[in-house]
C-alpha cells in the first residue's frame, strides 16, 4: 500500500491533475473574493446607514449645554494648573535663590 502511494505521488499524471485542480480552485477563489469585496463594500455602507438611523442625535439645547459645561471645565482646569505652576515656581524661587 505504501508503494502505491509513492507511485501516485511520483506519477506525473497525478501531479499535473492536482496542479490543474489547484489552479482552478485558486482562480475560482479569487473570483469569489473579488465578488465578496464588492458585496462587502456595499454591505458596509448599507450597515453604516442603518446604524446612523439608530443614533439619537442631541437637540440644539443639549448641545449648547454640553458645550458650556466643557468650556467651564477647561477654564477650571486651566486655573488649577496655573495655580499649581505658580506655587511651584514660587517655591523654586525661594529655595534656589
């Protein structure tokens, strides 16, 4: 049985048939991939559109409120950082001069 397998492996007819089949399989797979890429591209945008329909967009009043909150927090953070920096600068001046 092992000799039969070796003969099959070494026979040029079997290997050429396998090579033809693998080339045909590869070309068929390449065609399927190309088709899937197009379908995948279209599917992506269809899915994106359906997801955008699910989004709950804020009202202009909510957007204004959230913008004010962000600006106030940025101002407070800036004041806090300025205060800490000034304190360390003052301490640095007192200790090293």
